[in-house]
């Protein structure tokens, strides 16, 4: 996510909102201890082992506070990092470093936590050909950053938003009066290039989705045995996605059932942060 892309995708607006949240009027502590502007240097250090994601976003926070800010990165997004590693040095107005520290770290830690969790699951799926997907269960306004972090971790993005694809869930099906009618309405409304995905919870619903010629069938919150029966029933007539209760302990079993995709909301709603710190501030 380089500087140009971040601006094109309006990440700057998001970062400015985050800074305004943390600095409503002034940073009274920094202004008290640094009454004159002076350039400074600070070091980014890993406190945990994992996968880093969001370095450009991290640096952009400081750049928005001081356009003379510079960063010398020792690693790049997607690299595995270890506790104690020096990851980067940032030089900028000391006030900008102090005022932007928490916002920059919050975003970097959040994104790196998602990338770390994703990489663990992707590694467990290595060699299976199954694609690990995220969901729309993201933090409001942070979706672009969280989904980027999933990709850095080796996963793939499902829909970014509701305009991107058709996914008929339980309430859509209820509103239409059944699986067949929901698929028929979606196919009549959408351009022919759109695929139709249907969320199903029972084997009867699987049969209805197949009869309606759905392109992708999502097996939602099924137990392993029911899922095996569903995959056998589908028999290659549609792509198969499974979702619900995707954990590190269960994912190996899921990989043997024969699905094409595994979607995991926990990547973006439950990943713990990857802890990092800014230390050793030196006035230049």
C-alpha cells in the first residue's frame, strides 16, 4: 500500500480522522515538554514474533503531521519479525513523533495482528489448494486496512462491500420466499457476468441451491459430517465455500472435506494485535 495508492483510496482521510480523535485541540503533554520545534529520531521495535503489515500506513501518520518526516524501514510488509527486532527508524519534528505515536502504533499493531493470524491459517492450508477468505466482519471505517492486512498475511479478500458481488444470506432468502426464488431474482437483476453465491444451512437448502444453478454454495455453520454430505451432493456442480467456527484446531479437518474456499470472520474481528513499541527518542 504505497503512498500514491493510500491517497487514491482515501486512507489519508481515515488517518486524519484518527488523529483528530486523539488530538481534539492540542497535545498538551507534548506542547508542555517541547515548547520549541526540534527534529528527532525514534526507533520502532517488535515486542512479539509475527508478520508485519501496515508500514506505509504507520509512516503516513507522521507524514501528515510533518511533511519532512522520513522513515528508514529495516523490513517490509509480509516479513516475519521476531521479538526485539529493530523494524524502522523515523525522523521528523519531535512534536509530530510524540503526537502521532499512539495512532500510528494502534494501526500498525492491528494490521500486523491480522496478518499474523492469517499467515498461521494459510500455512495450515499449504498444499491443499484451498483459498482462505476474509469477510465483511470488519471494524467500521478500517475495512480497507484490515482487508489489506489479510492479503499481506497470504489470504484473499471476499467482497469488499455490498456493491461487489451477490451473496444471498438467510434473510435475503426469507425476503424472497425461498432459495430458488432468491437465486432467480438475483440472476434476473444482476449482469450476466455476476456469479450468484447462496448461503445454506441444511442439505435440503443445498439441493435447492443446486436446482437453482447457484454458482457458489456457502456451507454455513455446518458440522463436519453434514459438510461432507453436502460436498458429495454438490459433486463439482458448484464451487463450495464453508464458513463458521473456523479455528486453527478445526481447519485441518475442513481442508480434507473437499471445499474450494474457507471464509473466516475471525481474521478481522478477533485477531489480537502484534505488539510493537517506539523507543529511544533522540533530539537531533
